[in-house]
């Protein structure tokens, strides 16, 4: 939930500590994104990719990092770069599929 009580990210069920931490950080990044602090959100998502790159959450963070960078700069080329990174790093992940429209 954000400071106004609006749910921004949900996880359900048990997760091991490091997985829970990764999802908690995703929630913080999502709140930041939804409050239109796109530069800050980009940094938070990048940190998640760096810290949890071997977990499934990293692909989602990589996707949202590209979206945050685009929203912060209005530079549409970052979306293509994000799609390329997802294709190379997470080729079989659903977040890679979501980035397909960004490919040139």
C-alpha cells in the first residue's frame, strides 16, 4: 500500500526470506512509479535487477526499469533496449513477451 492506502503491489503465500525481500523492494519501486517519481523508480528497479538477478523477479524489474526510464525521459529508444536486454537475459520469461511490442 502507498501512503494513501491504495494497494500497488500484491504477493500472496509464503516466500523464503530473500524472495520476500525482492518482492518487498518491487512493491516500494511500484509505489514510487505510481507517484510519478520515474527517475527514482528506475533506480529502485535497477537495484532489484542487480541484487536479485538470478530470481524470476529480476525480469519484471528489468521491464519496469525500462518503462520508468522511458517515462522519465520520453526517449522511446530505451524501450527497444529494454526489450533487447530481456530477450538476451530472460528469453523464456513472460516479461520478455510483454516487451515484444517494443522491438523495432
